[in-house]
C-alpha cells in the first residue's frame, strides 16, 4: 500500500496544503519551512488512530498549539490518498480540540468506484457505487439474497445503493472501532459484511467490498 497524496487544512503552518508522494521521498528545506510540522502531523494521526490517545494534543501543550494561527474554532482536516494493487482509496478525518475536548467530527473512507463509508456524529452512511453494485448483483445476486435472508434482512439492490442508519452511543468512537462486522466471503475477491452497532444487535447495514490481501514479507537477518 502506498500513500500517494495528502491534503491538510488548519494544522500548524499548513493552512491549506497538498503534498504528493513518490515511492521514495526526502524532505528538504530551510528552517521554519514546515518539515517538522509534517512529521508532527503523522505523529498526531498515530496517536488518534493507532494509540487511541484520549487527548492527543498533550505533546504540543494543547490544541491551540497545533491548529493554524492558534484559531481554536477551526477544525483540522486531513485527507490521505492511497493505492494498493488495482484499488485507489482515500480517508478523510476532521477533528477538533476546542475547549480542551478532543472530538472527531467526521470521517470518510472512499474506495474509488466501489463504495463510500461516512461517519458524522452518531450516524453512519454507507453508499455503494451503482455500477459496481449492478455488476456484483448480476453475478452474485443468488448468494447475496440467500445471505440477507439468512440474517432476516429484507433488502434489494436499490436498498444497498444507499443506506442510512442512526447509531446511539455512549462515548466517542472512531470509524473502525465503533462496530464489529460479521463477514462472509462469497467469491475470491469480494466479501459481504453486516455492521453490529455498539453491541446493540442492529445488524441492518450491509457492506459489499473487495477483499484486499496485504502480503507480508518476512526479512531474515543472518548474524
């Protein structure tokens, strides 16, 4: 998987910046040109999405020291573009730390020409690309319908094109941590999943998506 591009708004000196990456990148520039700020951005994202830090701005002594021009009313917006094998996808996150409270306002995952998964507040929106779903339905309609019937879901192709479900939650959540998914593989390249919101048993949102297998290389070191 390769990071192709990143768009940043309202982070430190990056008011509205777009940076493209190659397979190998070297950051150079004079003092105060933003090199450290780019490193800090990835460090902040790691705290939010990998370490799940409750208040990720502590290393910078508060949100006012990471938001552009110390204007705390502004949200920080980061959108990253990736490619993996034949897939292009992006992930956008919008968050704030105003009044000392860290909050993710909106997250959007988009797999180009396949689906968009969006979370804002207490709602999630799943939208399949119509052409993609039409092609999948023509080939696997029997398997999909059997799966939905087994799960007591009355959905057709049109229902799956655009779904909207309200979620009730007791604490803040990240897009990929607030629900568990029951997944069934129905071909070598595709899977169908159900969202189980916050353990409430409301398995009424369906995701049909490609299976992306990440190949891991094991490096052997001879001492």
